[in-house]
C-alpha cells in the first residue's frame, strides 16, 4: 500500500567509552519531508549523562504516534458525521511494564482527549461511537498488542 521511511543517525562522540557503555544515546530521526527530530534513549532506562532528556525517546514516540493516529481518524469521522471540532488536545500516557512472558513492553496507552466543539456537542453515545470507530481504523492501534483506553476529558 505505502512505505513509510525514517533515517536514524547516531555517531560516537570523541572521548566516550563505548565498550564500557559510557556513550551518548542521543541520535536523530530524519524524515523524508526534511524534519529532523532529536531522539535519545529514555532517561528512565539510560541514566544521565548518557540519555538526553530533552529529546524524544522511542516510548514517547510510540504513545504520540498512537494518539496522533487516533486523533486524525476521529477528526475525519467527526467531520463526515457533521460534527464541528475547533480543537483537540490529548494528554496521552503509556505504561511500560513486564509482560507475562517476562519481556518489557508498553502494555497500556490511555488517551485523554479534550475536545472543543464548534457547534452542537454530540451526546455521549455518539461521541463513544466516534472514538470506537477511530480506534478500529487507527493503523497504529491495529499494529500493537498494547491495550488502548480512551478517557475523554
């Protein structure tokens, strides 16, 4: 259907001791449109100074990707159903823990969308139906085994 590409770049810095694990995990994600995103291992996993806290880590990117995909489908389905939205903000959260097989993974992502409507707000059942439809269509949600929960704010 389509290929999606990213180029990941990391370079050793002079004076670091790679063999002993004392090297920066800072790197970049380079996308085809020209955007470059500073990335790093999570400081929750690799301590400072070897992780860059200001950069995006893969776990954050996963949560953001899932939340973004859900939002884009939600906006489209809302538009198609005649619901006008003027803003959408999601304070998404991912939980990483050890699974039953002993592997560490993101097991749950909670989406917390705060939606401002430009017209009549749909009732709770219609809103739930839009979120369910968005979740069912989301490519990222369809690509993960993590539980995804939507808790509108």
